[in-house]
């Protein structure tokens, strides 16, 4: 092993290993057959750092870790400075592009992005290749490992220790978490390089913060996009969309965002608007804006092959579409029938694509929904472009689709972001995507694609979204009510209750299914869904602050219980409850006909949000949960801002009057952040912060407020103390 620039190099029997530091806790292991360092993928934004490290008897010692490398096999062993082994290879195979590691002390494996399955993936295997699942399967199910999104990142955790592994490879990858062999964890790729990062905790939150430094952080969303969204495949005409808006207002349903699915286009031609169905498009959007709604339109990457259609002709003439292996324009099929695919690998193509958004944005569109960007191709049995179709990178080198596939969606989102930054520079962007890769959190919110209106999919949405959060993706959600199939009134109630506590909150359903807007059912369903949508808006400032934390330090807004109770093994398999931030425990009902449920409260005191009763944690409880109740608990020591919300209008109403609910029984602090929720002024200091502290006294705690900064008008702030009268 020898020092080589900022890092170290080791020569083994079959190749070389480069060790580079991206922080004291983030170490890159890049293998190659020659001594060249392989390039990082587009996921990585971190840079190698000079870290104090030295060699001691051929062991590389850093301030936090010790790294040993077998000079024949290039197997790596990483230990903490105290001597605890954190990671130990049993095989490094440069030909098969595979690494095997010992399963050590891990009690759970988490992350892996969007996966249909339980939160703790110990004993399972998975694979990554972005997949329009419904192309092959009638419904998402646990036997389909490949979903719309691929994030080759996992966390190994146990009490007192945790690490992450990020495999920086865009090809198809496979992971095995002690499924095949209980003593082994392994990962491999079907092409590209063996290049991965070890991210040390020892807490899960530190692993995620390191992962955020490496692959990037989300931007702060506009506050209205944290409200309720109403969608349908499709609101087919201008009048229909206006009627939806009016119904929302008439039924006193707060809502901020409406969607135009594919019917708004002319013959499914991207960047067109149907002349008949959306005559006066600009005028419709203006009316909606005046009513307080933002409109998001769907964009598909597949471009209709048609003479005289500008997007096609320009792209064809400039050679901007993906090519066959023989160098011809590759034609597949999506909604517009024969379709070609922009080669988003090239910045020139992304620039060109960005330009087409201008008209839509000028008309008053406020956000872009990128769908079918795995990308989908109906002509292929694989449902996507053939592996050997050809992209070009900026250096003019050919890149096979199998290498680009998993980042195709990310690259499209990158083009979209460019458009929003350019044509809507005064507002923070909103992009929603279906396909994503590691690093996509920098560009877009993500929804989990085509779920179904079943109780099973309601249930699975929780571990899916929690694992996305443990993969650096905070702004996520599932279609509320389910996409495919008819949703019942009871299911819509339970789903809206859950959705109100997940970051991206949109009701959406497939064409041909029963109407799924909250007023399509009984008066009872409408009343309960309304009360939970309102609760969402009462918590909007809290949400906004959580998204600010995600933007700042990579913490997901929703967290599994072990995120804050890593020493409590009882939390390692909990799929059906979660924390919103640190303080709010959400326990949705996930089965029909139930009026109570079991839940677990970790150590400490917890306030029942509804009754005010105080519970001791470290125990299981059975709580009442009739249809109008989602059990909610607040950790003692939490200071929870509540907006006052009246009537139907959305986010514009919030941030004016806040009540800080102080849940006594433990010391607590809360940093309230406030800005215009819309522009980039906050980057020039246009924001305010107030720090609240609460003493531990269970009955009459002392609450202090300190203004840290006041560069944006603060809301009127009231306090409400919830004493912890012990039960
Ligand atoms: O093949 O645009 O996941 O949300 O409504 C269906 C129509 C294409 C798939 C998306 C869904 C959307 C639908 N799209």
C-alpha cells in the first residue's frame, strides 16, 4: 500500500484498489485492473478530501477507522479505532464485479430505495433495474425486486453501531442480505466498475448525513407543495379541472396542487396542449391560480415519431435520440405509438429538452411530473429499451443503454430542473419523478408509482417510504387511495389518514377506476378525510421545518422508530408505525373493520395527541382507533408548531398564526424556521429563526423563546402547555 495523491493504492494479484477519503467517515474503495481510478457516476457530488491518515504496520489508520487490505486478494477489513470490526470482505471478484462480506453484528439491513417489502431486509435479496412494473405485472408484489427506482445503498445497523454501503454503479446490480448464506452479505454489478463507499455512523442519522454529503441534498420545496394534491388519470378537459377545483373549495377541502395527466396533450405528443379539450389553457391556469391552486403537468420522455411535429423533427435532425447498435434512430412505443427517446446523457440534449418547457411555464404551469422515465417501451418484452441501444456522453463516447438505464430518469429530471431554474427563476422548482437513482433527491420529489387500491398496498407504502428516507430520499409518498382498482370509502379514509403524515400527499387513481376524490363517497368519508387534510395543514410549518432539515443535513422527514431509538431492538422490525420528525408517533390503521390497534412506544413518556393522556414507553399498548381516529402520540419534550387553519384554502393561510404545543415531561428544544416558502430569498438570509426551550418539569415547565434571526416577518406565536400528569 502506498500513498497516492489524496488517497492510497494497493496492488493485488488481480488488480488495484484505490482508497480515497470523502470525509473522515466516508471512504471510497475503487477497484480496477489497471492503476487508473475509475470515474464516479453522476450520483456522486462529494469530492476526495485530505484526511489525516497514516500507515501503521500496513494498516491505514484514520481519526475514526482502521483499514487493512490483504495484498493478494484485496479483501478489506474495516474496524473502529476501538477495534470493533465494522466490515470484513471474504471475496473480491473483479471479473464477476462482486464483493462478499461477512455478516457481522448487524440486526437489520435497511435502505435500497424503493422496494416492495418489509422495512428490515435481513434474510432477503434484491436487484436494481428501473422497471415500469405494471408493464409486466398486474400489481406490485413482493416477488418483483425491480421497481421504478434504483438506489444501490444500504445501511447495516445494530445497537450502538451502524454503517452504510453505497455501490456507485449504474448497471443492473444485485444485493444479498444473508439470504443465500446466513453468514454473508454480497453485492455485484452486471457491468461497470467495482467502486463502493463505506460510510461510518455509528448512528443511523450520521450514516445518512454522510450519504447526503456524498450524493447531494434536496432543495427546500415550496411550502404549497407540502400541502394536499388532487390528481386523476386524467382530468380530461379544462372545465373538468375547474369543476374539481370548485368541488374542493365547496367541500371545504384544503388543497394546493392539481394535476394534468396525459389527456391534456394533443395525441400524447409531449410539450403540446390539446386545442379542444384545453382551449384557453392559459386562462384556465390563471383562474386556478386565483383560486389558490398550482397546476402540475405530466411529461413523458417518449417523443412521437411524426413528420411536422417540432420536437421530433428537431431531435431527429440534430441526432438527439437514442440510437440502435447499428447507429440508426431507435424507435420504440409509448402512448403516442411509435416513439423515440431523447439521449439525456448529453448536456446538449438536456439543454434542448429544457427549452421546450418554456411555453408551458409561460402559460402558468408550476411544476413538472416526469412519468414513464425508466423509460418504458411497449415494443420490448423487457418493457424498456434494449440493452445495446446507444447513448453518447459529453465526450462523444458511446454508452450502452444497460449502463445508462438506471440514471435515465435522473438525467431527465436534471434537464427539467434546468428548465424550471431558467424559466421560473423566482420560484423554487417542483419536479415529481417515477424513475430515480442515487442522487435523484437533488432534483425531484418521488412517488412510488403504480400501487393499487388494496389494504396490502396501504400497508407496504410505509416500509417503502421509510426505506426511501433511509436512502437519502425525503420528499416521497404513495398515491393516496391507490392507483389501480376501485378504492372503498373506508380504504380512502385510512389512506388519507396515513397520507397526511407522509411528505408527498397526493390522491391519484387510474383511468377506468371508481372516482376517488374525497366527495365521491359518503358524508362520513368526506368529513373524516377533510379533518385529516386539515390536520396536515395545521402541521404544515412542522413539515416545512422537517424538509428544511432534509435539505440541511439529509435527515428524512419520516423515520422508522429505530432512527431515534437505535439501542432498542424491539424497534428493528416495526413496519406499521413511524415517526414524523423526532416527536410525533404515527400509528395508522391498515386493515378493514378494525377499531383498535396494537402499537409500541419506546422508552420515555408519550402524550396521546387526542386525549392528552400520558403513557410510559418501553411497552406495547392496544389503543382505540375507530374510523375517525388515527392513533398519534407525542414524545415528552416535543415542541410542536400548529398553524391555525380555517376553511378550504391551502398553504397561503399558514405561517401567520402559530401555536407552539409544548408536551411536558422531559427537556426539549425546537428551532422554528420561517421564510416566504416560495422564493430563493432565504439563500440571501431572508429567513427567521426562533429557538424554544422547555424545562423538564412535568406540570409547569418553563418555556423560553429566543429570536435567533428575524429577516422575514415572524408569525404571531402562542404557547400551549400540555402537562404530563403521570398515569
Ligand atoms: O402507463 O399517465 O404511474 O401515475 O397516471 C400509465 C398515465 C402511464 C403511469 C403513472 C400514472 C399515470 C399514468 N402513467
